[in-house]
C-alpha cells in the first residue's frame, strides 16, 4: 500500500505540474516563422518546413490530421527534406496558424512555410 | 514462480510502452507476445504529450493462468525537435490489480524513458519499477541501440536492426541480464519487431496508431 501511495502521489504531482507547463517545444503560438516568402492570395500549394520529422511512423499524425481538413486536397511528407506539401482544393486554403496547429498537435516543430 | 511472473510482466510492459504517446486525438494499439506471456494495450492520446491507456496481461504458468489489469498515464515530459533528429523524455505511471499471488492485489508501476533518433541511428534508455502491495519490487533497466541499414522516405518500408540490453533486479539484488537482437519493420502506421534473446526467448511486438 505504501508503494501504491507513492506512485499515486508522484502521478498527481506530475499531472498538476503538466497542466501548468506543457512542453515548450509545442506551445502553438510562440513560434514565429519567417513570413517574407508567404503569399496569401489564393495559394494552391503550401510547402511547410518541419523540424523533428525523422521517422515516418511518428509522422503519420501530420498526414492524418491534414487529410481531415476540408481545404486540403492532397498532402505529402518528404522526410529527406523535412518538408510537408499541401495541395489545396480550388478556392480554399489554410492559414499559417491552422497549419502550425496541425504540425504542433502532431508533436513536431513548425519552422516556416511558403505558399505557391 | 512469483519472480518469474513478475519479470515476465515487466518485460511485457517494457515493449508495449515503447511508443507511450502519439499524436493528438489518436488511438494506439500495442501488443507483446512471447511463448508464456502476452500484453495488449490500448492508448488514447489526448494531446501529443499526454495519453491514457488500459492494459491486460496474461501469463501462462505450468498449471494456471495469471492475469493483471492496469490503467496508465503516459507523459511526454520534454521533446527536442532538431533539424535532423528528435529526442524525447517520457514518464509512465500505472496502477491496477493482479492475481499474481493467491488473491487479487493492487499493483503499481512507474517508468522514465529517454530516446533519441535520427534517420540512421536510434538509442533508448528506460528505467522501470514494478511493486505490489506485498512489497515485492522489481527494477528493470533497458538500453537499446539501433541502426537503419538504409534510409527510407515517408512512404517506404522502414527496417531497423536493434540490439537490446536489459537488466532485472528483484528486491535490489542483481538478478539477470538479457541481450536481445531485434528486427524492426514499419510501414505507414503499422510497426512490428521480432527478436530472439541470447537465452532463447522469442519476442514479438507490434504497434499501430490511427
């Protein structure tokens, strides 16, 4: 019983700590990617640079969650260049904020993006 | 016998927790199968840094079947996303009931895991501790190192050769050391590993998340 009490105490403490301090690497609104190369008028394609994307098994969440978006026609992931390419449906697009949220919700670091 | 049961269950926990948290709003199914023990786990990742899971273990001994059921919380404590690597620190805490003894008893487990990988190399270190109400304690240290024979892209089949060193300490006394070479293969969202320890035990592990 003593051991269980210790485990439960550690769990509760760590959970409370976590509630206040999620991993800083993934706080969604603190990263400020370069915006110089971003075109926002009816882009058909977005190229997104992502850090940490070294394993295809771990990066499945990026592909899956972009496919859920109505605006996205096609998504492809390139591990060689750490690049996610999004093709949008005609007349539709995702904002930089929306793209960043998907990348960071999957556990990776949004670096920068470029619309074409 | 009880010691064998303890070690078998902790070994099972180790494998099925190799991927403790996945992407937000995902379900992970993990399984570990060896000739005498099996472990099924279902995780739900509420965030990319927090998951909860349920576990069922079964262990076949000479004359009976033992079982253990746990609920767990898995945390990604820290992640480093580099331009060519990713490193993580995870913790796991679990409580449940087991019938390892003659009667059903509560049981707890905690672990800390560090891993780092790029597209060619992989390293993992994990410390786990399992304890029951009867104060039986088992500590396990696992080290894994892997190399990919070729570098694959997102839609390819990935292969890894992994060597694992594992030490089990029962009540703080040196118990045994186990070395197991593995072949890991994954494609899309399905991963499996097959290994054969130097002392002759086959192991099979799979993970899928969706």
